C-alpha cells in the first residue's frame, strides 16, 4: 500500500492481518517519524485508489477534515 499526505509525499507500507485486525507492519516507523505522529494523535487514512497497489490519503488534522465533511454533507 502507498500512503500519501496532503503535500503529495508518498510512503510504501505493508499491511498485515492478525485474525480480525489489520495493521501496518512495515514502513510505519519512517512514516510516523516523517509526519511527527505521537501516541494519542488523531488522523485518518482514506482509501483513494483500490487495486494491485492501493493508495490511501493521510489526513493529519482529522478534526478539521471532519468539520469540512460535515459542512459538505449539510449543504447537500
């Protein structure tokens, strides 16, 4: 899988499965460090392309993203 941030930077990561859960098993340390993520931070991964190599958009300020989504939905 490829993770992409708002600045269009990309990181390759591997997703692994343990029974009923999925998680990033390779590439997370570099991704976390380069994005300044810490325990307790809120963020979201949005699947933007599904295929042989899926791509997920990383949203680092999830509270602003949720407010923007809510405003769009209320307008429709």
